C-alpha cells in the first residue's frame, strides 16, 4: 500500500512539472516581443506587464497637439530600461509602436544587445538596408523588426559627410558601436 501511494505521488509531481510552461525571459528580444511586451500591447497594459518597475508617462501640452509621448520604464532602483512610443498620444488603448532598448540585459536570441558591435549584427542577422543620415547611419534588420543607429564618427572619414552615398555593409567598420537599438512593430 505504501508503494502505491509513493508511485501515485511521484506520478502527480511528474505530471504537474510537465504541464508548467517555461516562464518568459523578461529580457529576451524576439521579432514580435520583448519579454512580456508584444506587438499588441496597449498603453493601459504597461502597469501589469511591469509590476515591479516604474512606468513614467509624460504629458506635454494638451491632447490636441497630436505629438506622440515617450513612455519610460525604470527599475525600482532608478535604472532606465526602455523608452516606449505609442502610436497615438494620450490614448490608453493605443498600441506600442516602437521600443528603444536602453538596458544592456535586453538581448536577442542571438545575443545582440546595446553593447554589441556592427560585426555582431552582421554575423548574426541579414542586414535589410542601411540608411545614410546627417550624423548617423541606421542599420535595419527585418528578421527581428529592429534598427541599429551607428554614429558617423565610427565610420571612415570618406563616408561621414556625403549623405547621398549608398553605404554597403562591407564599408562599415566591424568595431563600430551601436548608439541606439530600436524595435519597431
């Protein structure tokens, strides 16, 4: 009888452990999600998604101005984690359209973070395009809906001043550092 109870208990524990889902890594960046934040997250859901963090919403001017307000997410200790941009300003049902990654703990499945270099991006993802701006270039990676801004100070002098140049990935130094890491939905 004792053996039967032990076997039933063991089976119950085994069954319970098999049915549990793996917890979501709060710092994992994927194509349509960053931790618990997804491409269908509304502004009103942020306090539930970040219960242990501080969500700071700024209201600049009145609601008729039409400007999109940045929502900042901080750890309780004060360290900034993310900047979130909603599609519509001052609308709690608005979806989050883009996320600027600030904290270095946020990483893609291929270990790309704000501390990565152009070489890391190039070796792990297919570069969709490179936009040549006034003071920076923006490297787009459609595989993860991300863009990486690199300051032109990281580029050779011959590429810094002509905005009409089409910059090829082989022209960008491998050691060029990421200035901004954005995910767009």
